[in-house]
């Protein structure tokens, strides 16, 4: 192995690059930064030539896989024609075309598209829109928002306030006030109705109504929910959950925001997660898979009703981003959607979802694997100390097991995925949508070897 202290690339990474969500102490102590230099299909390669199966689609993003020349060519063609122009009172053809296409794909009357550069900005935009909308429609006290425990919604000050992970919020407090939490839909650890998913879903949805009533319906503007909650390890909604939430939101004139930064664009086998679970949001926030990560882009799809107050007079949504709806990103998104259609990626996920699940469920024979859950190409494997009692690990044990062994061992074995302990310890898998049986089996074999060794280390 190359000595990282003598490698110029490693030296530059250690001395100058500030990586996101990274403990840099390991580098100061001589650790090596994995440097990924290229990708091909569902695989990526490091600077030493080693191949890794991308079991997380980069970061729930690279839907069509790596190295797709069509997307690179779309970016180059647009950059040569119009590399940049803002959407601040102006427009360009690719943003117009993409907005029209997304409106046609979205459920219901989500006909207006506001572009950002990423998911956190999309969530931030949705909260700001909700507050201004109610001010413009004679309900100025409606400003509070509700989200779920452990849910992650982004790192900007507003999105972080919505996030239900205390540990990543504490360093930046005080945050934006008026965000409140309700229980999530982790039926594996359901406090009530654990043997009845429908009753549990009703109970969890009713906690939203309870929070609205406690805070006062005249003060609550929106509820932010992911179709399948990411943080905590892929919590699908129980049957009837979103239908009940929609009823509650309609009753109290509260907006339902479907945060689909991860769940849109085929991750669950449908273009939008709301379509998978048959509910109608007032706003859909999106990012990641819209371009398969080939260029940064995010945004929100908004109903005609919410746009209506902005159609007249001098009213303005005084909000925007320099690179929101960037011409190159919009061109890549359109080419990406063309690939979805040409290769029937939604159908591919739907046809292979059961096989992906059943392959991962083979791991349930390991004493450390307590639960396998998820939907589409989006799964979490919860790790437990005691399978019979569902006893989880202590913080120290989780630190030693996940960060100290599982995370590194999986990568060294050739699988890039996520070992996460925001909530109970889980391994998350969200591969590119092009993956098939051979890739599922490769994941299972690597996971089995590493998790079996983890059992021996308990």
C-alpha cells in the first residue's frame, strides 16, 4: 500500500480539502483518503485501480449509473451554447422545457416548478413559501412546521430546524424556531400496534393531528414528510398512513410537503414517491436523481393553488439562488429523463424490487441482522445485539462496531454503502437503478462476510 504521507494527492487532501461530515482526526493520524477517480455503470474505481460496487448510488443520486456519455454530451453541448444565465426575471429554454416536463410527470396540479441547486435549498424554499402563502391569504399566524423524529431534511438553518437529529443540530443552535417533531413510522420498534401495521400507521398519523391541535391550527403552516424516511434506516409508511395525513392536513388547512430529495426519480420504482403511496402533496421537494448527479440541481413542484397569490399585482416570492435552474444542469436533467424513458428504468426497478428484497433478506439468518426494510431500490438493514429482544447497541458499541469496523470493512471488501447510527445502527443500500441480480448477489455476499465477522467481534 502506498504511504499516504508520501503521496502528493493524499498530502493535498490532508492539508487542504475540508470534506463534508468527516472526522479529519483520522487523516492527521496518518489515515488515507479514498480517492475515487472514475465510474462505469454501477461501479466506481479509486486512484489505485480498485473497483467498488456503488451500493449507495453516490449519495442516493446516480440513478442511471456512472459514465453515461449521453449526459456528459448534453452538458458539453449546453455549456457551449449558453453556459449560464440566471432565472431572476429571465428564463432560458432548458429551464422552461424541464419545468413543463416535470409538471406533466407530477401527480395532480403540481404545475409550477421553482428550481434550486440542491435538496436542502428546496426544503428551505418550501418552508419560506408556506409562510408567505399564508400571509398573502389572510392567515399570517400560520408559520410553524411539523416533521418526524430522526428525519433528515438538510443542513441550511431552516432545513436543519426541520431535521429530527439532535446531535447534528446542537453545534449550530439556536436554529430557526417553530419546528416540531412527531413519531416516525419505524414499525420494527413501534411503541404501540407493532403487530398491526395499519393501526400503527393510524396512530402515527394521529400524532400529527395531536401536534397541530396542541400548537393551534391557526399557527401551523406545513408538515414535511419523506415517502420513505431515510435517516434511521428506510422507514416505509404503513398502509393508510399518508391518506390519513392528507385528511388531517385538509381539515386544518396545513400544507403537506413531500420531501422527495431521495425518493423521487425512480428510487421507489415511480417517478415520485407520492405516486408509489397514492397521496397528493401540496409541494414536492426534489434534487439528487433528477440529474443522476451529473450536475447539481434541485427544486420544488408547487400546486396551482399556492402559486395563485403570486399571479397578481406586485407580489413577489423574494427568494432565489444564483445557480438555481442552471442551463447545463437543466439540459442534463432532460437527457437523464430521456434515459429513464428509453431504458424503462421505472419498470426495471418494479420488476426487480422483490428480488432485491429477497436477496437482502437472506441476511436475516445472521444473529446481528434484526430487520430488513425499505422499498424499490432503497433498503436498510438494522443491526442488533440481541435478535430476540431487539436490543440495540450502546453508543460505545455502535461506535466500535459501525465506525470502527463495518463501514471500513465493507469498503475494503469492494462495497460502497452507508453504515449509519443516526438512530439505531443500520447499513443502507440504494444502488443505481440499472442494477440487477448479479449486483444484488454481490452485495449480499460482501455484506454476509463482513457482518459475520462483526458477529465474532461482539
